[in-house]
C-alpha cells in the first residue's frame, strides 16, 4: 500500500523559508534605498520651491539682492547671492542624512 502524506516535510519547509529569505534579502535593501531617495527628492523639491518663491519676491519687492535665511518647519535654508551682478543664486540646506546640499540657479 502507498503511504499517504498529510503534511510537509522538514526539507520542504527549509527550502520555502530559504526562498523567502533570498527574496527579502534582495528586495528590502532596494526598498530602503528607494525610500531614502524619495526623502532626498522631497527635500530638494521643497528647497527649489522656496528658492523660486524667494527669487520672485526679491524681483518684485526689493531689487537689492541680499543673502537671507529661510526657516520652514525645523529646517533652515540659506540663500546666497553670487557674482558681481548678483545674477547667480545658491540655496544650501542640510538633508536628512546630515549632508550639506547646494543648489545653484541663475536669475534674470
């Protein structure tokens, strides 16, 4: 007579668990890297929006272009005008990972 199997063998469990371990060991680092890049992109987008709003405000209200510090929430963004004619502008901030990020733009 044939023996009927009513459960899993230990070898089948180990194989399936090792497969899940391989899958998670590949995709979890990708997910973590994707999340960190998403946070960096959100911060850069926020910095660019603040910079463009500040440039528009300066052009309309105050033709004197002076360096300034913009605080939004708990972040500080430093706007620095560069060059003799002050057509170039740079915004710096510290990202989530503690690195200083600089974004350079030119104005009309």
